[in-house]
C-alpha cells in the first residue's frame, strides 16, 4: 500500500480529575489526513487545509512525530503528509494530538505495522512536546487507542484502556478565544496540599470504577477537579455559568476540556447531551462570544481509515 486516508479524532484530555493522565476520543469531530510513501528518506508536509500552520517539518507536530518514527524505522524511504485541519489549534480538544497521532498511525500502517501502539504514543508525544513544551500523552493515547485511556505511568510509559459506557455522550463548547497549552501550564501550582491530593485521587479512582461499572451517577460524582480547574477556569470567560448551565440541564458532570478554552460535559444519552449542549451554547450567545458546539458519541476505534 502506498497511500492511506484517515480520520483522526479530537480528544478531551484530563477529564476533570485526571490532569495529564486521563483522556477520551470523540467520534464526530476530527481531522483528516492523507499520508503516502515517497522514495526520499524525509517527511514532507505538502498541504494543510483549514488552518494556517507551518509546513516546515521541524515546526509541524505531524512532521516532528513522523521524524521520530522514521528514525526508529528500518525503511529507506519517507512520507508525504496532507492535513485537512478541522480541529482548531488552541481549542482544547487535542488539535496537535490529532495531527501527531494521525501521522505516526498512518506511517506505521503503510510500513505494515512494525511498531506497537505504545511505541506510536511515544513518537506522537514528540509532537506534543513541540506544541506544549511537555510530552504529555493524555490526548495522543485516546486518539490512537480510542475510548478512554489512563496513563498509569509515564516512566515507564504504561497506558490502560478503560471501557466506554454505551450511553455516554459528550457535549463540547468552544468559545473562540485561543489558549496556548504552554501558557496555561505555566500558571499551575507545582505543589498541592495533601488534603487536596486525597480528594483528587479519590475522584480518579471513582471515575475509573464508574466507567467500568457503567455507573453513570458515580461517573458524575467523580467529575471534580480540585487542582487545575480552579486556576485555569479564570482564563475562560463564562466558565462557571456554562458549567452550571450544563449541570442544571442534567449533565452528569462538566469541566475544562484539556487546557481549554473548550468546556466539556458528559451526559447519559444523545438527547440529554444535545439539550446540555444548547444550554451551554445559550451562555455564549448571552455573553456575545463566538463559539462552536460539538455533541458527540465516544469514539471507540481511535484513528480509522476512511479510504
Ligand atoms: N494534560 C494537558 C494539559 C492536555 O492540560 O495541559 C492539553 O491538551
């Protein structure tokens, strides 16, 4: 096979209590990419549609992630990459992760899969490092594996797939301000009181148990973040009102998607997720801030071939 055309899902990282360790893939928001083999041992980004992003390999997350794979591959040639960017950079739903993960997934596929999913996460993390200064895996892992993923450990890298409750849907509102992940990481505290840590790991355990048990109430009770959300939410106009609107409408829980500014809510059933999405949208209509709304099932497959 010489060429592959793929869908790369958007992702919600952190999922409130799991800063840098939890993430989930979305099914109807994502980029498209075409990757083809070329005889020269290099990565060429030849086209980016939809966003103004650098084509230079070393400045593009797909280029950097792809080079990490190419260095490790026993292959004389290289790859050409085209990206149809539908996820806005700086939106908080894993725009850089979709490009990084998509590039390495497609390249691995075109080489008959010499690398394991865990190795692909490691290559894709190089793209995340370029985008946010930190090689975090909580977006690239769900993009590659699908569903919910837990990064149990970074050293050594250990990623666990968590089951997806069948009726779980996500509503994500993106108020159109751009927050750079690197900036929103700089404002975080580097130490936390023991009491706060206890609350946080209780919620992480509760969320994982809720997902395994398909216990929607437990999932909802566990969607609390005592560490990052109180600080980062200050950067998002209308955050408290939007979260409250989602919860009042019947969402299980709500919080910042990734490093923001997008705000996500989980609901039981599509109809509730749509109602919750409209309630969140109403807040930004009232504030007068441009926004996009996505209501999506959870993507369980990860990156997929579309032709
Ligand atoms: N865990 C990362 C952060 C995700 O919150 O900084 C960025 O999308």
